[in-house]
């Protein structure tokens, strides 16, 4: 691939990762984004410029006779000016998934699928393989702190081996295009699409993988056959683990086969499962227990995946990417290990997804929040494009009916900050959850400042 590739919506997490990876392999990349001058996207803009890319307004000006291919995601509509410019010049327009599928096929790729935990397990596999001297490449939907510390944006890397770790996203149905060396299926819950449709995608991924591993603990995956192995904490798992210790900020998992214990600096049953999935893959690829144990202990995590900041007012602020019902349950449950009383602040993303999941949202919050807790729903995040705006956050509150905890839908973030001030106490926590919106990290920092700043 030696032609210039232009990415429409290049600041998106998946798009920017592919662009950086290609730039690292010597491909010329350009891109455009509607948030070109937003302070919330400044870091990714700097990263693209640093790797030799060029960025433009989303007005068609970045598409020229030198553009070889135009890459779009499902979120980009046909009326976009860049697409119009490409059509006028006869430049091929291809979907992000087709570009990623071609990259996956060229490498010895590990594709991580599932409705929850993909970014975390992708990061874990990458870091563990790196620690074992295997020099993998990475295309991820989230920034790894270990790569950020090396001066990179963090969601892409070009290693020296033929190994490549990628996320296989089911949200737009495109994961069926991938033919990886290893396919990993983590779990199944209602998210972007009906569960039966997603299960069929997982079945296709397994069939198209040379080797595959499936979570034996998830009963919704029990119908998947043909996988090379399974991982889990149940007796039926071929690669079996055991949780041997927990603290508010860590989980220890032992590999039953070897007895090796690994302590991960992240809490929660969901992260124990994530770790076991990563260990299953890495052991298959030949990693030794000693190197794995050291790498797990030093795992730095991923941006906005249970990122904890202690404040001077004695309140922990947790920034998390949770955005489907199961992820919300997992994040709240993990926060409960850290603090007895929490203020859960959630920003639903997209009117369509919120409409699709409203009943499950209501049920999840009712299940995990306790009388001392507070739930604050922000307005639904609108990323642009055509959308039927016939649902609001307050509809989720109404669906919950009478609940023993305080539950409100606010009109703006200023109102949310006021609720946080009123509802937090020393020893408690604020859990900010939501996806897609690049300004959420900035809002988390604002909450920290309101609560006295980072603990001295």
C-alpha cells in the first residue's frame, strides 16, 4: 500500500489508530475531522502530525489528485464533503473495516472480540507479548498508558515482528471480514445489536481464525462450537484460572495448570476475566510464567478504563469508558469495592443506542446502586449526522420507577457539578461513565478540581 490514504473523521479512536499504524509502516496518510480545532482532540492531532500525517478541515480540501484511497467509518454519511470530492476525482472509497481486514490478513494477527473488555484485553495481550520480547504491533480503540509514557498517543504501535493485536468491533457488524491467526471471544450482552446477530458474527470469526479461544464462563457463548480452546474460572474451561486474592485496587489470578499467580493492578471480576483471556492467548504463543507475572504486575492500563484519581477532599474520582448495561454494572461493582457511597454520573451516547438499551440501562442501575448512592444522567451525547431525537436521559429515570437512591437527569454539566458537590463525602467516590465524547476526560479533570484537586 504505497498510495496516500485519507481518513474521514481521523480523530476517531479506531480511525486514528489505523492511520498511525500505516504511517509507521511508511504509508502516507492524511485526514480530516469536524473537531479539527477542538482542545479535546489536540493530543490525537499532535500524534498524527508527529508521525508525518497531515490534517484538514472536513470540507473536501484534503482530498486531492494525490489521494489514492479514502477511508470512512460507518459514522460518516454519504453527504460528507470529503466523499463528494473523492467521487468527483474517481478516488476509491473504502470502509475502515475493509482496510483493517487487509492489514489483519497480512500479519499474524490476534483479533479480540466481545461486547465488553475488548480494549483492555487488547492492551493486556500487547503489553504481555512486549514484555516477553515478541515485539508485537497494535491497532486499538483506546490509548495505552505504557505507550503514552513513551511519547506516543497510545492506540497504535508498529513492532518488529509479524504479530499484530487488534480489536474486532461488532458494533457495525464488520468483524466478520477479519481472517486472523487468533480469534478471541470475551463475552456477549446486549449492546449495539441484538444478541443473536452478534453471536453469529462471533461464530464467523471463529470459523475464519486459525486458532481461537472462547470464554467458558459466559452461558450466552455456550452455543459457539469449533474454538480451539476455552478459558474461564468454571470447571469446563480448558485454560482454567482461579481468583486467589482481591483488594479495592487489584485482583490476583492463578493459572490452575501451572499454579502461577498473577496480580493485576485493577479491581473487579470483569478484569479477572479479561486477564485470564490475555493469559490464555499469551501462553499459547509461548510466553513463560515468570515474564507474564512481572508484566501483569506492571500493567499500566488504558485511558478511561477505571482511571482513579484521589482528591484532597477525600473523594476518589473514577473515569471509565462504560457505556452498555453490563459495563455499567461492572464499573459500579468495582467502584463499590473502593468506596461505600458513590455518585454515578453517566452520559448516554447516541439517540439510537439509548433507545435500544433504555430498559436495560434502567434495570442495571436499579440492580447495582444502593440507597446511599446518587445517579446523575447527563444529556445524551450527539456526535452529529442524522438522528431521531425522540428520547432523553430523563426517560431512563422514569423507567426505573421508585428507587431507594437519588436519581436525576440534569440539563448540563454545571448542574451535574452542583449535585456532585452536594452528594460527595470523604471516603466516597464519583464514577464518571460514558463513551465516544472526547471531552469526558476534561470533565473528569474538572470534577477533580471541584473536589480540591489531586491529593497532595
